C-alpha cells in the first residue's frame, strides 16, 4: 500500500518515555498483523536530560534531521531542572513553527466506558482546530528596566490575515468532509479590538465559501462556560493559539481528563512532517511509577496513522481503546483503577488482536 513510513520518535521527559513505549507497542503489533503497514521508527533522546548533558535540547541540525521523516511521535517535555524557556522555546516551538505545523487538531470525545464529570456530559464529540504558529504565542515583545519599579513588559499578539484564513479554511473543510453542521469561532473582539476583530473578519469571509456549514461566534469567556453547560452542542471549534490551548484543556476535563486526550500538530500541505502528541505534560509527580495512562499517547498514534492514510487502523485503535474501557477490567489510577501503564497498553493490544482475528474469521 505504501513504500514505507519513517517515524521520528521523541519520548522526552517524565512519563513521556513510559507512554510512548505503549504507543510503539500498539504500532508494532499492527505492523505484525497487517503486512501492508510498512512503518519504521527512529528514537531521538532530545530531552531535559540531553540538555543538561549537552547544553542544548536538540542538536543544531535537529530540525533538518526531522524533515527527513514522514511524521513525528512525541511524548512530553518538562523538567524542574530546566527552564520552560528551554524546553518550550528550544524544542516544541521550533518544531511547530519551522516545520509549519500551523494547525493543532484536538478531538474532544467522550469515549465509551468513560463518565464525564458533568451531569449533562453525554454525546460529547467535537474537535478543536487551533491556530498553531502565531497568535499569542509569538516571540514578539520584551522587557525594560528589569527589577526596577518602572519595569515594563510587552507581549505582542501576532494575528495575520493569511494565518487566520488557513486555519479557518482547515476548520470548514474538516467540517464539510466529516458531515458537521457548524463551526464555532472563539473570539474576544469586544475588548481585544485589533487582532480579534481581524480574526472575526477573516473567519466570517472564509465561512462564505461553505454555504452548507453555519458559523457561530462566541466570546471566549462565554464559550468556556458553554463547554460546561452544553458541550454536546459543538461540532468544530476554531480558535487562536492561546484560546485554543485553554479550551483544549477544558475540553479534556469534560471528557475524563488529560490522560485520554490526543492531539496533532499538522502541516496540511505535507511539505514537512506533522507531529502527534498527548495533550498532557510530563507529569513529574508520577514519572517512573508505571501508573500513567497511555491512552492519550496511543490515540495520538491513531491520529498519526489517519494522517498517513490509514484511517482504518486509526479507527481500529480507538475502537479497541473503547472496548478496554467498557470492560472496566483494566484501568489506570486516573480512571479509578489500579492497573499499570503497561497493563493498559497490553489490554489495548489484546483488543486489537481480537478484533482483527474476528474480521478474518468473518471473511472466511
């Protein structure tokens, strides 16, 4: 079916290596059971430990090296011994920006077998399309008079017509392709009168090209409230970098927690590899204990397979995750159980194996 996919694996810090191991376990099983899946992995130890040893978190040619791969599977980054300015601005942001991963894709879906903390938490199934390359996370600004009473800090938000249009187009095209009825835009143009007004104008212009998809726009504070009061009413949410980041974590909370939430950093044109990672961080408080929930990482691997054209295998992984959750026999502590990271990964592998065997029997 393909000439082979080369995947760069960056396990990172904390629980990153633990959950990445389980995702690789699932992918290796699929490779074994499906001869048409030709996929190879190369692991890079770029992490806080690497930084402490080498003085940089990835080598000078790191980005050029990553360009050689079809996709990147990323774990988590963050260590109390290393400043966030290093882990975020010398690894995560360069990858997202230099590889033009300007779309962040985050499903907010209540999986079968999981209860939402909300009383009205049922039938939640939408996606957040977050602009991923500019917005509030732009390294534009500075500080004057450090430490003085008159100290000034300026952080500029960069909203461009082109960047907003590309993000909005992706959101509407996704909605159209997947039979969704509306796109919801997050804004705050009543108070942020320059950048957010441009955002509103461009999103509205793009919506005119998609007559079958309706557009609604909410101020970010009201939208956050609606995520709690009526989460099942959303289809596709499009947001700037900061707003999308905050809404994604809130979305994760209403469907069971960060341990269940995947994400993708996408270069839609395919000129550069896209990167797939769980929403959660490195969780140093539980690192090394073998109790981290690997579902977000495994689901991120499923998104990677979908991106590579294997929607069938991506769907198989998600169905198998739900089968394990429905059985309630294997659950990590965040889900109220006592199972280990490895036990959860193995249970998902077993479910995949059983599903594929049943499919083969049904074809006989």
